[in-house]
């Protein structure tokens, strides 16, 4: 498996298979949103676009980085989202880096969004699709975020069949500047459990596939069928527990 790791500024539009990584916190939050019942997540380029989409679809729930402001319903925090009932809802997600990276590769033949929480399922989806090369897009800190690079390394290890020990990668993420900022409360909208939730490996058994629907970038959960070949896959119905997971 050939792999390269780039930051958002290095995405050039030629990526055929791309995995966009935002561990802290966009794509950990997205995974929790699906777990809590969201049917799809629409990715917005900026706050104005998120609000414009919500104006057209008033029942959809808008989510952003930072503190909650007028027009938005949710914040980009897995700790907050795990306590929400999102059953049957569409979520509009706008974050500082994760959604920007996803929009940069939305037209790739196969685009997935990932974090440690869905790492195993993401690797399986790539394997089932027969991908022989992949571009990892590390979104935080212009491609230098330690937690995103660690997740990329872990995913690459899975794809090469090594079944790597996640502990060294998790240590890099746990000691990253982003983790320190979250623990210290330097990021608005953070929950005390956010860091540890972002470090849960394979918490969920679905990958998250990105595509264009009605000219919008849409993220959906999927599980590849056991007999999948040549990238045949099926969307899953998210698990919707009555109590926070």
C-alpha cells in the first residue's frame, strides 16, 4: 500500500483515494453524531454557508467549533454530542480544519473521513475497495498536528497488515498541543471528556464516506459487507441507544 501524508494546502485535486483525518475533534464528533442517531452530516465551508443551509432546511441541526452562537444548535465536541439524541436528524457541520480538508477532496473516487474512533473500519473500507494507494490529509495545524499524523501512521500500519500496537500513536496524540489546549480549557465548547473520547480506538464499527449529494458535501456512515469486492459497500443504520454511549 503506497501512502502519502499531506496538509490541506498540499491537496492538489488529483487524489483518487483520500482519507481526511481530524482527531481533535471534527471526525471524532462526527462519529459520535452517527452513533447518536444522525442520518447524514452535511459539511459546510464556513459559518455563513452553514447558516444558509440551515435557512433552507430549518429542521437540520447546525454544529460549529467554539462556543454556541445564535443559529447553531450543537458544538464540535464528542463529549457534548454523546449526550445528545440525534435520532433521524441531519447535522450541518462546520469546523476550523476538518470540514475544510474534506471539502478539498470531496470529488475523489473514494473519500473517507477518519479519526481513531473509526480507524479499523476505515482501513477495512479501503481494503475492500481494492485501494493500492491513499492520500492521508492531516487537517490540524496545516498538516502538522501530532494527533492527525499519529492516526495516519496507525491507519497505514493497519493497511500494510502489521496490526500495529496503537499505544505509541495514542501517546503522541495524548501529548499533543491540541490535547493540552482541550485539557486546559483553551478551546471554547470543550467537554472534560473530549480528549479521552478522541483517543478511543475502534470505538465504532463503521467508516464515514464522503460524497456529493445535491451539490452538497455529505458524510454518511457505512459498513462494508463481509463479501464486498471492488468497493461494493452498504450504508448502515446508526445504532441509536436510549442512553448516552
